[in-house]
């Protein structure tokens, strides 16, 4: 065939169609997380979601939204050739932010961008997103897959996500009720999560000269396993402490205003992420002796001779979510959040 074609320019529509045919089953498997709410729209240009489709009644609902990406953890996935877990990271980074308002996740959308279509890669990435949505209790409504030769080199890609949640206005956790005397409770992370990977890659692959398949004897794992551990999603924890109807199995355990703040520990570490939710007149005092920092963080710090203060500013150091609460509720909250939850500090008057 003579003349210019889209395929010759780098976009193969037949290959793109193969990718798209693999995705509906991965999307549909998440819809039971929100029964009766997702509306079928075959071939539609957007997704439909019924706010009241599960029979629940809201008094003054507030929608909560968040968006994020995976960052340079993608480069580690490329080195490992493992692509079915970073979609979980993508969901986690968006959902966990929404959870910090006390919200229940409703639905999720993803955006994938490539230099060249690859149906196997697309399927693996969306499989991870689908798995993450199941963990979060959110419906995957759909998304967008963009093929952009020239903007992305062959083998390169990026991914972003968008989450919408809901919370009653009078149950919104915005930090405004935080007061001196409140306690900080730390909920463990699953590792590095999806933050600080520019530093991690520099230390592990450049400074230490390790490869993705090298063993890490002190951790009894490979570099691959340590660096690709998916970000923990805290939807079950927040549902329990917020006593979300139909979600939490422990309604009525806590007074409704026991939780005064929630902080997702991402870039900036514990101090900066807690500080962003504090009202004027309050400061967070963290006791670094209150927990044992997980071994992967001490391994990385030693490997790259990274100062402790730098480690605490960049990474979660084993604490992925902080619950700020009235002191009298601390014991009950620790039980609801899980047996590894611990008291890591308190709120004091600002100096």
C-alpha cells in the first residue's frame, strides 16, 4: 500500500485493539466491590457510577478525589521485567490519600502512556490496577491507553491514576479538630511503598553496584523482591476506624469523633506529612524509639551511607499511615488498626 499510514508513524491500531480486548474482564472483576453502583455502558466514552446504588442513604455526602503516579519505581519494574504489581502501587498512592479524609473509596480510573503498544505489558499493568482496586474496595470504571511514539521511547511508559471516594460531611477528617493531648498511632507499611526511588536506585544500582537479581542476605530476599513490594492499601483500616456502614465489621466501638486526623506517609516522611494536617497551635512530637525500623530501611541506609535524618525525611521508615486520635481512644484504635499498630508520639502545643 502506498502513502503514509498511522502504523508507519508508530501506532498500530490492530495491536491496540488486541490490548483493549484483554481489559474488560480485569475491569469487571472489580465491580462487585461496589454492588449495584456501576452501570453498564458498552462502548461508552466514560464510566457511569450510581452514588446511591447500594441501598445506602447519605445525608450530606462529600466527594473526595485524588490523583497520583508510581514515579521511578517504574524503572525498577523494567529492570525486573515484572509489571503486574506496580498497578497496586498506583491504586494505593491515590486511594490512601483519599482515605486521609475518612473517605470510602468508590471508583478508580487509570491512564497508561507508551511509545509503542504492547498487549502483554498493558494487560500486566491493568492486572495490577485491578488487584489494587479489589484491595481498596473500589470499582475500576475504565481508563485511557495512549500510544505516543516520539514522546516515549520504545520500552518506556508511564502510568497515572485517579480515585473518587465519599464521606458524610459531619464525618470528614480534615485535621481541624486535632488538639494538644491527641496521640499519634503508627500503622505499619509494607516497605518503601512508592516513594524515594530516585535515591533508592542511585544507592542500590549505582553506589553499591547491585543487580536486580542479587540476594540481600540480611533480608533473605532478592533486590527485586525488596524493591517491588507493593504499597500497602489502608482501606480496611480506615473503614474499621471510621466504622463505615456495610464495610466495617466493628460498628459502634468508638465515639464518632475519636479520630481527629489521618496522614499518608509519602515523600517528606513522617514529620512533613503529619505537619500538613495540623491546625495552628499544634505540633507533632515523634518518638523515634517507639518502634524498630524495618530491616530494609537500615539496609538501604547502610548501603548508601545515608544519614538517618535524610532517611526519615525521604521514606516512611516502616509507618505508612498515621492515625491522630483522642488519647482515651488509643487502645481501641490500636486493636481496630491491627496488632502491629503502636503509639509513636503525641500532639503538643506549638512553641
